[in-house]
C-alpha cells in the first residue's frame, strides 16, 4: 500500500481548517491576477466570512478540497481541489492555486498537482481528470503539461477581462497515460 | 431587424406549463435513447411530478440565468421538445445551451434546426452574448452533424469523459461566436 498518498517531495496535502487557515486563504484574493486566473465570476475583494463558510461546507463525494503546505516549514501556500467529481463517468475537474507568490514557479504547484492526480486515480479510481486554464496563463499550462495533461481544445474567446478576449484551454489526463508516464511514482519516491 | 423571437415557421417557443407539459416530458424520459442523446446524468425515468420538480429546481438554482423554452408545433400546439440556455457568464458573454426533440417521429424534419436558429437568435440578439457553447457525446453522430451544419465549431474533445455501455466515449464541446452567426444570416 501507498502510505504517502498526501506527501510529495516539496509539499503535502492537508485539510483546510476554517479557524486557522481562512484568513490566509482570504488574503490571497487581494491579488486580482491570481483570482482572475482561478475564477470565471467577477472578482470581489476578499471576504473572510465567505472564505470561512466555503471551508466549512460539508464534505461531499463531488468535491475534495485540500490545503497545500510546504514540507520544509509546513507553511500554508495554496490550495488544490477536485470538483465536479462524476463517479459514474469517472471524471473530475481539478483547480489549483499557489496563493503565496514567492512559492510560484518553483515546483510546489507541480508537486501538489501530482499528488492530487495520485489521489484521483488511486483513491477515487477515476478514469480521467480535466482542467480549464486561461490561454495566457503560460506558467500554469507548462506545469500541467509536466504533470501529463494533454491539450484537448480551446473555447474561443470565452475569457474577457481588461477589454481583451482570450481563449480558455481545456486539458485532460487519462488514467492509462498517468500510469504509463509513471507520474505517480515520481511523487514520493 | 427580426421582431419575432418566439414565432418560427413551424414552431414556437413557449414557457414551460407544468399542467400541460409535465405529462409529455415524462413520456420522453422513459426513452433511454433520448436521455443518452441529451444528458450527462444517468438515464432515469421521471414521473410528471418529478419533471415539474426538476425544472423548478433548475430555475431556482440558476435564478434569472436560465432561459427554458418548450418547443411547440404552431399547427396544433403540441410540445415536441425543449431548448434552454444556462450557465450564463455575463462578464464574459458566454453561455451554454442544450436542446432535444422528444419523439423520434418529430426528428429529421428540420424542426430542431429551426429551434436552434431561434435559440441562437435569442442568445445573440436578446441576451447579447458573445458566444454560445453546446455539448454532445462521441456516440451522437446526429448531433455532431447537426451542430456543424448550423455553423458551430468543434472546440474541445475531452477524451473518454463519458462511460456508457461498458466503454468510454469523448465529450465534445461546440461553440459559435455572435459574429459568425450574424455573418451566416446575412
């Protein structure tokens, strides 16, 4: 058995704690660039109460949120979530954000993504994992490619911000690709 | 300028009328083929009571961002299907749609095409959307031809995202921009 389902080389996946983590997670949302890349809805200034309520939401089989913590000092640096988990088609979407800017572009997000893919394929027994990204978010897309995600198409002009239209990129990774890539094995060994 | 949004040549768009429509919608849900051509969710027959409830729930969930039309024959007012727009992203000008013609006898007569054109007109000339997105499945050749014929482009192929009858099928996303629809209607 895999005894390090939640532990990677740089980060670990942990529960989000409403009391201890809400303030930090809420503060990340001061960064509009970060929030716009994460969400389709119009961005709003952070509301601690709302973030807290989101973390308090009852667990469901369609929805698996995690905190990302750096292994070195256990600092809370981001979140990753499996959502729209569809167990009869065995598909889910993944969303990820590294809220602490100094931890971006250093492999933390990629490490967390590898962990959640391992969770999706080895614990939830899904067949594939999907994600959407804004086409201009090159750093994220590079990381997704590293994790084995394949480009599956573009929703033309579906992102409209700052007066500029951008495409939304859809990517996906199949269980068999993930197994073949050995991506799971690089996570914790 | 076309003033009539709800009156087509052979069909019209009407509001869902639970008294009249729940019965016939319920009948369609007893046809698994129909359900699998139009829905991601597991096929399940619905009593008129549950049809009504489901549509009420959809309306409640989406609030004002849910535009649901019953397709009726102008000749005899018979309900033949539905068309709706949902998940409206107002800030981006994008929304999703779904439609279906309930009985196989009413298919392949251009009625769905007429309904789709009316839905696109509604999306682009009333809601002023920038684009509209539709979804179908790798096994639904009819829908793929239908969408392409009406100017929608295949944009995304989520490989093996649908598991039915013991095998995986692709989930397909089609899109059309307002400017493409307008150019095609000149």
